[in-house]
């Protein structure tokens, strides 16, 4: 699976998610989530749906379901999603060391499939270069899909001569 990887923007002086906006942040390491830039707000941050883990553990009681249960445990331990006003970050892999970031202008299509009787779902982001970013067991996936689609449309409709709001623009646009 080919994934676009963007360089980490580095630490910033403040964070929209922090309690004290003027608190300095520490340099980020591969296991820490990416820092937020000024004006970036977090819409969703967290791991996969808990229901996926519970259902997979129940299926894991059978010999055939053991690989499913192990996969769910690994996802619950090390997979983290962060969806902000500017980008989507997925941290995963062994011990959560792999990080993939995608900005909304790179997304061509958003596909989703409900799982767990619609309580959570899997999402696939098809990027402009044809590669795909899979997001498994996403809670509130319908809300997140609508948010991603809204941000993608806003980035696509931005005038070519002027950057989309939030990308180096000091004036704040209403979102």
C-alpha cells in the first residue's frame, strides 16, 4: 500500500488542543502525535472503536477467530487517528512508530463501509496520485466522512491564486 508521507511540520509555540495556548511544546518524536500549527483545530483524535475490540475478542474465543482478535488488540494498542481542520494523521504500525499525514487537497475521494451494525466503520481515502489510505474501525465514521468531504470540497474550490484558508493565511476564515 503506497501512502503519501508529509514531513512533520515540527513543534510550534501553541496548540489549539492544549489548555494553555502559550505553553511551549516539546520536540515531537516518531511515537508522539504531530504538533498543531497555529489556527489548526482538532475535530477528532483517538483510536479505533472499542466495539471492534470487544466483538473481535468474542470472535477470538474460537480457534479460527484468534487472528482477528490479535489484529484488534494491536489496533487498539497502537493505532491513533487525528483529524484536524488542515490534515488527517494516522499513527500506527509496530508500537505506533509509523505516521502518515494527508492534507485535504490530496484527497480525491472518500469511501466508507459500516461495520459493527453501523456503530463504527472503515474508511478509505483515495488520493490524487491513486494511492489509498485505509482507516479501520473508525468511530463516528459518518460524521468524520462528512467533515472530511466538507474540508476536501473547501480546499478544491479555493481560488488558484490565493491559498486555501488555514495554509499560511494569517486572516481567519469562517469554517
